[in-house]
């Protein structure tokens, strides 16, 4: 916990410049999240949104400098290179495309897709060792999730803002450049202040399945780099960029009451972050966990046996995945399905799975599952509301036509800190996306690096920046 009495930007800056030494457990978690980030990024490189982002970028096909005396940064999985900010933008967009990137539940945001593209892009272009990169990732997660928790996800969602978009630049600025560049406390405070001013990201993509949620992640990563570079050059940001009358907390949240503190503790952001195992909004995952279990108990369940499939949805996420209810009856795109609790429930209960291909083919699958989707009813649970945001819990009820009722409840989603995904789980997830050979080679290369070794994308993915392919 950081002491009060300084501005929020100063307190984040003090955290950036503090002496940090990750313990073995934290190192293991950071390395696992690096593998997870690369897996979902390279695994999502063929998304149309990723391809369009690459076409829009100033890409190079080799390691030749893209600007005077500046090494280029890797556009992961594509064999292309770009200036750091451009690479961070494209990689953030790509990493968020599968909806499989990690999630900090309490702040309701995705740290990896903002922090890691910035870290990788800066490291590619400069002399940075693995030890510094690990600290940068940890501090970036800390800053992003602490600010997100202070703002409050329910308030941000209620105002139409995307927490990853509006808080991501702060984490990226804190990690990607301020720490890696070795900025002092004053410059670091300006970096996060400028990032807070340039933050952006809305939820209107929910209305038509467009791609701006992915853009929000890439924009945050690139903005973090830009903010810290400006600060390093002497550009000034507002001292009270967060708590001022027209500051970040008033714009995106409820102003952060005085009894709420900025919770900064080295490594906490990483330790409190969950790994996603299904390619859809995290608010859907707990119910998918439970319904997959019911499928395993009743693998031959028929539609005419079921009266209702009732899924509790945390109210902060209802506007994302369950409200208005009529919107979820028409699935017109993969993005629609990724934010559609009835679709996710129908898929999990009828197949026992929730995989990328099922969401990619959502329009056709929704037609086949229409009867099941129409039997899904979402409701608010007092038990889940009391636990939120500190704990995301799940609750479902399956009502049979003959009057039987099956109820299931879970105190934590799979992949959360309470039910943590192991490195083996993450490698298996990456293998399913990019291939077992790819996952194994990235894991071996990361394990072979020492804390003092130079860190680059090519150190993990090879000179082409793609990695071993199956």
C-alpha cells in the first residue's frame, strides 16, 4: 500500500522507480503470462482485424532500421517489423482478437494486451535485459490494475468506457518506457499523467460487432510508449491528472471516494490476474465452467427435456453479456458471440466445450442452437453481487420439464488466482492455438535466458519473429 499525501501520479512514479526484486514465484508467473500473451497474439495473427492493422501500419520485412538509429520492433507472428509505437499498436490489436488474453477480475481489465506489446516493442528497439523486462511487466500490471480498481469497473461500464482501453495506457507507460528507460520519479510522474490524459476506449462495439475493443488494447500500448517518450523529452503533464476536478477519476469513474486507496504492491497485479481458457468475455466463464460440468453428467441431454437454463450474471457485466436480453437472440458475428451469455451457455451445455472455432463459426452455430439459446435466462444473484468485485463467482440452474432442478455454484472461475492455471495449462492452451512445437520451443527459449541476458522478441520467437510452426 502506498502512503497518502502525494498525488496519484507521484505515487505511481514512486512505485516505478522503487527497488524491485521478483521472487521465484513471481518470476514463474510473469514468464507464464509472457507465454500466454505470445500464444494468443501469434494464434490471432490471421484475424481479419489483425491483418487490416498490419496493412495500415508502416511495416518492414527485415530487421533493417525503420528510422534513423532505431532498431525496429517485431510484429509478432507476421515476419514483419515496425517502429515501436506501430508494433505496439498492431500487437495489442492482434493479442485482443481471440478474447483469450488474461484478465484482472477485480478491475475487470486485460493487462497483457496493453502492457506486453509496449514492453516487447521497447525491448526490441533498445538494450534491455530479461530481469528489467520482468520488473517492467510486473510494475505495468501493478499500475494498470491499481488505477482500474480505484476507478471501479461498474462505474466505467455504466458510462460506456472500456476499462482496458482507459487504464491500459497508464500501465503501458509505467512499464514499457518509464521503468525500462530508467526515468526518474519526476519524469515518470509526467509519463503516467500524460498517459491518463491520452487514454481512450468505449463500448460501442457491442452494438454491431465491430473491432474497436481490439483497437482499445493496441491504442493503450502505443499511447503508453508515446507518453513516456514525451515525458523523457521534458513534456509536462498535469500534477493532479487523476484526482483533479477534471481528472481521470472524474472522467472515467465516480471520482474515487476518499476512503478508497491506490493499492500498489510490487507483483500484486500479476498475482491477482487470471488466465482465460475460453475465447469470450470473462464474465461468461464461470457459467461456462459449470455448464460444461453438467454436460459431462448428462451428455445425451435433449432440448425437449429442458425447461430453462438459468445463468447468474454479475450486474457489472450484464450490459456486456446479457442485457438487453433480446439482443442476444440474434448472433450476427463472432464478436456478438464473444459477448453473449446465452450463446456461451448453449455451446457449453450441448458440447461440453467452448473453443475458438465454435465462436468463429458462431452465426451458423447459433442457428443450430437457437432452441437452446432461447431457453437461457440470465438473472442477478445476491450471493454473486455480495462477493463482487473481490471475488467473481458463478451460479447456474438447469430446470427440467419433469420438475427436477440442478443447481451448481463455484467460488472462483477456472484460471483465476483461486483456481490458478499452471504453466502446463498455459502451454497446452498455446499449443492448441499455434501448435505443440511452437509452444515447446518458446518455453525452452525463455527458460534458457538468464536475468542478465538481452531480451527481444527474436530471443523467444527466432529471427523471423514468428516461432516454430507445427
